[in-house]
């Protein structure tokens, strides 16, 4: 019980056997998805030297002609990216709320020292 006290998050996940099993299953599923995706798209690079060079090139160009480019940019794509960011923020907020309202209460109930005396 006290060995998880130093952790700032996920304490109930370390104390509860069912949550440990669920965590392992989620991790295995993520690894499986990564392996399958690597098999399906083996030549799809995540980061290449060309991508880094292109990023640096456009950063330097943006320093000089940034305002002109902003007037030409496709605003629909920008709005889509903003909407995706807002959606991901809301999802992250919901997961954090779930953790605070459900798993934190489980931890407080599960973590009573009287059970271990």
C-alpha cells in the first residue's frame, strides 16, 4: 500500500488487480496495433531527414513572408485543425474528470490503512 504513495497519479491502478489487468490489456492492444500498422505500412516513415529539412526551410521562409502567406492560407484547414484540437482537449478533460471522479474515489476507499492492520 505505502509503496504507491510516492506516485502522483494512477495510484488506484497500481493497487487494484482488475485495473492492473485492464492496464496490461490496453498496453498489449496498443503494442498490437503498432505492430500491425508497421506490418501494413512498412515503408511509411515517421520522421525523416527530409521532413526535418522541410520544416526548417518553411520556418525560415515564414520569417520573411509570414504575413503574406497568412493571407493566402486555406482557412478551412486551419479551422479543421482548431476543431480537432478543441475535440482532443475536451476528450482529455473528460478522461481526467473520469479519473478524478471515479478512480480517485476508488483509491480513497481502497486505500484505507485500517484494512491492512
